């Protein structure tokens, strides 16, 4: 089969990837659509650095890619997908052939090992024609939902997880720094939770417009009005939860310096570089900092339901669609925030 892969820093199409065969507990699917994630863009440029940082960490991380990756060989990616069931493994209970499904991107092997469908030399991902999923993780797409919209379940669940981690309640307000796909997912989840004061900051006019579509009550260009000044204007003295969805050095320290007393900072932007903070700012104002990543199965299913019921308006986020031959160009196009938000790969 055909699949786009990363090899030695370059995206290309492998025309002869081995066909996946479902074993017990596995489902073979035809990929219908797969979103290109910002983490894939980062990995294409900084994969070696990410792997090196992973080796430094103690404890477990959901970014653990399993067996050691060889970046000089094909690395298969694509974890924001919707697909059609083709076949199931022996003695496996799963939706019948023809069912449109999505899934948390995790594959269990017959030996019981866990293989994330994120970056792998062996496990096919959503940037290919077909892939394997774990039957217990597969969720049928409800309400006749467009498979393109269902493919956004995974990234939108990231936003819901961040909002849940924050503990925000409707009586509080939110400031979202960065209106890329993660920041927009946070804004959508805040609206789901009944938060009625949401200030969103981004330099891009296109992304500020999308923030309004997703539910932001105020949007600001930080080049014109600093984000925390905009919050002071719009926040109506509510307790503040600030979501950092930018992921570049200096942002966290800037929040600690400028945030009001008792602000809760939720860091959902993934910074790949060493950063520096001044603890004095946080101590002086008794600030709280929460790092978060990913989502749990309940949040994934809740997000899919919200999309299917029209509570999360994801259609405007889709700004492009390419086939496998267009994946490399799409990676380049996504570098411009005014041109694109989410590009789907439809093999």
C-alpha cells in the first residue's frame, strides 16, 4: 500500500509499504481522513531533539514512542483520523465492515505490548491508505457525522482535557494565549463548560476570526494591546485561568510576570526548547501552574459526541485537504498561520 513517511528529515510517499493484517483484538481500517498535527510538524524538524529529551526523562510519558526510532528509516505518522472498518482479527468483537470509526491512537499487539500510533518505524499511521486499530479503542462515529469532522475528535479532545485539568467553573474567566489548533480546541471546550468570558490573543487575524467562531467573547492582537490588558478590560474582575497554547520560550515567564494574583496557568503548548522562569513572580502572586498533555478515553468520547451534536463547530477549522502526494507540501503550507489552521490528508 501507499503511505507518506518521514525519512532523514524529508516527507515522501512510500509506494510499497507492507499491507497490515489484523491479529486478535485488532481491526483493519481504510483511512478516510487524517489531520496534520502541529506535533508532527515539530517532529519532522526536531525529531532527534524530542527523542533525546525523552531519554532524559524519568517516569512515564504518553509521548513514549515504544521501541527506539530510527530517523534514517521510514517513520509513519498520523494520529488524528477517521476510518472505515474493512476487517477484524480472529475472535475479535468490533463494528462490522463499512462502519466509520475513530479511535484513541494506541495499538495493542497480540503479545500485550502497547504501541502508540504517533511516530513509528513499524506501526502504520493515518498518513497511509490502511492501518490497524485496537478493537477496544474503536468508537463508531455517530449521527452520520462527516468523517472529515470526526477526524478532529483527537485534537479537540486535547482542548477538553486542558480545560478539565484547569478546574475552571462558569463563574471564572479564561485568557487563551495562542489560537492555533490547540488554543482553538481549548476555546471550544471552555464554551462547552459554560464559561462566558473568554479572551483570546493571537497575532494572526485569521486565527482571531476562528477564535470568535469557536466561542471567544473577546479577541486581541497582542501587537496592539497586551493580552493581560485586554483581560483587565474584559474580565470584569473574575478569577482568571490562563491557557498557554503557544509553546515557545519566554511565554510562561511572561505570564508569571503579568498575570493577576491567584491566576491559574495551564500550559498546553509544547515547548521543545529549554526555557527560563523567574519563580519570584509566581511566588509573589501565589500563582498555580498546571502542565497537561493528551486526554483520557472519557474525554475522547465526550468530544466526539459534542462534534456530532453540533456543540463543537469544527468545520471552519478545516482549511485544506490533500492526498498522500500532497502531504509534504501541506507540512510546508502549515508554517503560515494566516493560510491554514487544519489540513486533512484524505488518502
